[in-house]
């Protein structure tokens, strides 16, 4: 399982995205790109095909959550985009996760990696209890959702870097952890609350880090990307 730095391309247009990616044209290591809802809904599947054509690996972060049959059919369409990783909400139940895997698997047996969002890091204990009526401690809920994802055959979870070690303990080391909330020791934390440096994320065993603004908003994005790779992969 190769470790990598995934750059969150949270841009609202193809133009802004390609302006940014063109800075990396001469880099030997092409950044692994995360395409989220904003960019995908603005530009559609063509943005995925074009970034792929330029030689980048892609994490398509659309967080599907619907009835199993609908998710299966949506995943069947996404499997044709040839992304490397995609995701869904574990809260959709094991039946939904198994249906997603079925839809994602191509006739030749290959498929992108499928990972689950457990509880969003924007959901705290209070919101979980009051809005979702889930009364268990949030870390127990996160580990339970991770275990359900693993039992459904998924490849890993998106989680806080602070949860990565516990996820590996609960679900095994082959089960991957993809962790956002990464900041340089001397950088701005922005609206992220619980952050970790790329080096610390490496030490606690994250498999992939997702880094947005520390790279996209840097004065020199290529230098910031190289610094992340150096700290996280070495
Ligand atoms: O700019 P920044 O490094 O904070 O970007 C982090 C990326 O990871 C964003 O695309 C954000 O939506 C995503 N993300 C997150 N926290 C989660 C799940 C996803 O920050 N729990």
C-alpha cells in the first residue's frame, strides 16, 4: 500500500483547477488529486477524465448516501470514470456499502478503492446526541462505523489523523486511513480544529494525507507540495 499526499483541488471551475495543476507540469511526481462536490457539480465527469488524462491519480470525494439500489447504480456509472479512490457514508448501512461495492466492480473484476466517511469531523458529540439521537461516545461510534465498513469489504475510511492509529488497531493495518486536517507546524490552521503536521501523520500511520489550502493557497504551491511529500513520505 503506497503512501501518498492527496491534494484537495477545492476549486469551483475547470479553469482555476488547470491554472493550479499547470504549476506541476514539470514535476516528476504528479500530485494525487482530490475532486470534491464543488468541482464535480460545476464541471461534471469531463473534469475527472481530463485530470486523469494529464496523468494524475484521482480521489473522487462525492460521499454517496442513498438507498442501496440507487448507490449501486451510481457507483456503476462512477466505475467507468477510472478513478483510483471514491467514497460513501458508512451511515448508509452495510447493505448500502455492499451494494456500492457491487456497483463499483467492473466486469473484469477490477474496481477503484472504496472508502467510507464515518462521522464527519464537523459533527461533535452534542450534535450526534441531539440531532442524530446517537447516545454513544463519538469515538466508539467512529470505530463501529469503521468496523462495519471493513466487514462490508471496503478498503478503508476517511478519518481524523487523531483516529488513524485506533482505526488500524480495530480494523487491521491493511485497512487504509485517509486523513485530512493536515497543517505545517508554522502554518495557518484556518477552520480546521484538530490538525496534525504531515510528519506526525506519518508517525501515527496515516496511509494518505489530504491537504488543501496549505498547498493551494501557498505563495509557492509546488514548494509546499514538495515539503508535504518530504515530511510524509521522506
Ligand atoms: O484546505 P484543507 O487542507 O482544510 O482541505 C481539507 C480537505 O479535506 C477539504 O476538501 C475538506 O472538505 C476535506 N475534509 C476535511 N475533513 C473531513 C473530511 C473531508 O477537511 N472530515
